[in-house]
């Protein structure tokens, strides 16, 4: 049986992650407050950000941007999509 968390993204009880998905305090906060489904939502959003902004996750500037967007996505006003983004049909 998986542990349950009150997911900040879904606003409901849902199965939690098995381990912290990110290092440091942010990873601990995500582990304690984000469900598996909420994390999957972030991974999809992160992929869109990487593609639309043509980011390389190996670059420190890109990693910092993604970390800031992750913080907003879960605990802030939400991470926005690029102005010219058109979702796939």
C-alpha cells in the first residue's frame, strides 16, 4: 500500500511519491506534499518548457529556471506556458 499525501496540485488525498524526486529542501517539500499524479503533471509541463524554450538541462541557467518554475507549479501562482505555445491536438 502506498503512502497517501494531501496533494497541493490536485487538492485531494492521493498516493504519494516513493522517494524525493529532487534534491534539497524543495525535493523534501515535494515528497511531503505532491502526489504521484501531481508529479506526472509536472514532468509533462517540464517537457513542454524544455521543448518550447529549447533548454538544455545540462546548463546551470536552464536548471535554475526549471527549479523556479517547479516551485511556482506546485507552491506558487503556477508555471505559465510560453505566450506562443499551441498544445498538440
